[in-house]
C-alpha cells in the first residue's frame, strides 16, 4: 500500500488478506503456496479444494452423484452447443441430485478477433434466447466466456467492446457475468 519498502507490516498483511478473500482462500495474511500460486497463475493452485466446476459434458444422474460425492456443490454448464448445450432434462437432474448450476455462454471465444461490439450483440441475443427456452428464472446470471489469456491492451480493444455490445443488448431479464482470467474479470467488472 505504501510502495516497496521491504517491510511486511499491517498494510501488507491487510492487502494480502483482501487478496486472499478475493480469490476465496483462507485469509490469514500469510503468503503461502496457494497465495503465491494465485498471484502468479490465473487458475491458482490446481490442488486446492474446490466446490464448483464447469464441464462441456452432459450431467447424468451418475455424473451428478460422483460430483456431489467428491465435494462439488455447483456445476457450470454451457447454454448452447451441438454436443455441450444444456437441456431442461439435464437441469432437472442437476437439481434432483442436490447441485446448483451456473450458466456459461461461449461461442468461438478463443481468439481476440471473436470479440467485437457486434459479436457481443449477437451473442447476447443468442444467450438470452437459450436461457428463456430453458425457462431460466429472471435475475439469473449468464457468464460470457473469454477462453484466452488476453493482454491488457487486448482487453481494452476487444473484450470491453464485446461486453459493451452485450450490455447494450440485455433487456434486464438476466444479469451479465464474465468467465475468464482474473485480469479480464477485473477489467470488465470495473
């Protein structure tokens, strides 16, 4: 907080705790392995305990039971896609097995060129239509996936414009979320 002075005083401890809270780690103020991993790599420590996952695979009763038995409480599923799109029957299975779901929309999200104002408008329309078809309750969040590690300049030029297109198109039925690397999430959320 006061620049690099070589000290690890209360200001640094509080900053570490705030960061640990942000990335959902125990906030003890100690910069251990999980905190270092979270500072250096967008996915953090791959070995830490988690309660949520995402998958492009259909959730069956058996899959849901395995997830639940391994400590998962929430599963991310894709709204659309020929092989990976969520169905009403699958939603029913997820809920029957005691899991929650978060909704992901992704279409060609692996290159910067896929993210323009116009594709934001198009993808927002497709995502809302899919959510309504699945009878997703009003007020639910749809997370738009950015599946590449964009530089800060790429976030400014492409990703922010994409989300402006989404925001200009959404009618207030659903909330807009971002699903990507930490810098992307932070920049879009601000």
